[in-house]
């Protein structure tokens, strides 16, 4: 199969239709990655670590990656179905490169590859280098029997997760784990049980279903409030398909936004500096909790690049909750080694730890943060060209934008990533095309929850009408 037209680098790795990635495309992108490593690293790698999510296509794509690694004269190492941060941690400890086969939260007919250098997650320059090294030369079938390091990789990550909170810090808590088809489901259960929580498994799925931890209105989340009442839970927690984006629902059945989880993590771990995209709550700077708040475009490569330039104890996080550990961070067990890639278990554990430390339910901890009410959702199956046309018209035609916003008014705007508009009342609406899927996202902030719901409903209706004309 030739390289698929849907395949492209987005906010975190290469993504596209699984049918177009499987076979020669996976082999050729893997080969291009290895060529890029050979051209840029001072010391060549010998081992390339592989892991996958539970998508039906992931195992075959992983095998294609292994074939390309063997063809390049290197050693593939299979770490099995494992969270992305666990794969990155294990590969970095060995000085090897890594490839995670995952489509994360995007639709099940899609898949992707996340590439890791021996030093950690690739950046935008590396993406350009991989594309420059890409060709359409077919890579022949061959024997590829990767070495198995499933348990060593799992144990290394588990050890890290067990050093975040004091022993038995969650004793007395009753936590539900929405297991669905995330590769992090058993690890989350084990970590919370270690900290003394009574853990209730919920909603395990043996197939695969994509879970977007920012799309709270999705039908897959509908049972959660009922589970909380039925089992008397203090929270329900989960992660996306590859375990690098968290989901936390408080004891009242309210979803806690990912940027709030990241903020709680940074506070719990005593960060001096936080790095976060423009989609995170705009009130973070006003909290006076950190010496520095750095804003970036949306996407883990931008967060990583900014974190590499900071000084002091640094935590990064995205609006989806994926949380990065930079330099100078100390947990109760001692210094926490940097892991500058998204992690889901860290913010889950820190949010619950903050609740336990303060002796307050999660809802109360969140309510005490003077943040704006923020919501987000997305329109699916919107071709990228329609999203681009809508955003371009908003950008270039003030009369068009003013007509859409009508009585809300527009007091100012920003054009860092997508388009942000502040209304006359100081509320904010942010339209942004997904970098990973044919989706248009809408983020809103308002002075009150009801106003945020009103704005999100309005924003989605406007975007749907304007992109489907």
C-alpha cells in the first residue's frame, strides 16, 4: 500500500486512517524515523521499543514497525499494551528510541504513531526531519520477532507511580475506575489500591471504544453519575486509549477539566513554573501560585519545547489533562525524575492526593480555585478544509465575525492557535480545528456555569451551521 493521503502529524504524533497506516506506510514512516535518528543523534541507538493500545489495527501496525526496525539492522523490543508514558519512561531509561502505536482518543477507524527519541518526545523539528527522510521505497516482508519486555516496562512505570503520594494517602476513599478499553486500566486500579483506596472496577470493555476526555457530553460517559450514587464513590477516574490523558469526575458527578487537574498537580508538587497551551483556563495567571506561567500553541511538542527552556521546578499540562514533569520536581518519596511527555496517572493521583491532604471532597477543592467556568466539546466529521474556511473567514472578515457574535459583542480577539474571542461581558469563545481528526473544537470560559453552557451550545450551533453550509 502506498502512503495514505490522510496521514499527517498533528498535536501529538502521526495520525490517519488505520487502513492507510497499516502495511507499507507504517514501515516507511518507521524507516524515516530511524534515518532521522541516524542523522541527528551523536550516539546511534541499537534498540527501538514498541507498545500499542487496544485498537483492532494496533497489533498489525506494531508488527509492521518491527519489520522496518529489523530491516534497518536494529533490535525491536515489544512492551505490549502499555500506556504511552510507560513506554517512554522505559525506553529513555535504556537509552533507546520508541514508537507507540495509538490513535489515542480519535475514532476507532484511525490510528497513529508517536515517536520518541532517547531523550524523550520528538519536537516539530523532528517531525520535519522524519518527513524529509521519508520515501516510497517498499520494505519487504521479513521475520520480526521482537524481544519481550512487557513486565520490565510495566514495573518501571508502576514504581514511579507508587512514589507520588505518601503511603496509604487515599485510605478511606472509595474510587471507581472506568476501565473501558484504556491500556492504563489495570495500572490505575493497582496504583489507587496501593495508596489505600477501596477501588471499584466499572465499565470494562474487551473490544475498543475511543474515549475523548474533553468531550464530556459523549454517550459513553452517561453511566458515570449513576455509578457514583450506586457505589457511594468519592470519584470516578479513567484515561484515554493510550493512557496519557486523564478523566476525573467528582463525588457530585461533575467532570473536572483537564487543565484544573494539571493545575492541582502543579500545586501539589510545588511547581515554580507551569507551561500550558492557550486552551487552558485563562485565569491561571491570576492565581499567584507560580513564579511563571508560559503559554504555548496546542500540542505536546509545543509544551515540551517550552518546558525545555524554563528554569525552576516545572510542570506542564494541557487542557486535556495530560501532565508533564520537568526539572526540579519532588514528590513525597523524593525527587521525581523528569518525564516530559503526557501522563494520565500522575494528575489522577495528585488530584486525589490534594483532596485527601486538605480533607475536602474534590468538588470543594475545585470550587476554591478562583477559575472561570470552562467547558469544551467538538463537532465530528467536519473536513479540515471546511474548518479552515470557517476560521479564515472569522480571521479576515470582522463584519462576518461581528454578525455571528451579535448581541454577545466582541471586545478583543487572539490568534495564537485557532481563534479566541472575548465578548463584551469578558467571556471567551475559542474555535480550533483538531490537528488529529476531522473535528472542530469549541472551548468557552464564562463567569458562571450557566453562562458557559449557554456559550458552548451557541458556539457549537454556529460552527455546525457555518461549516455544513
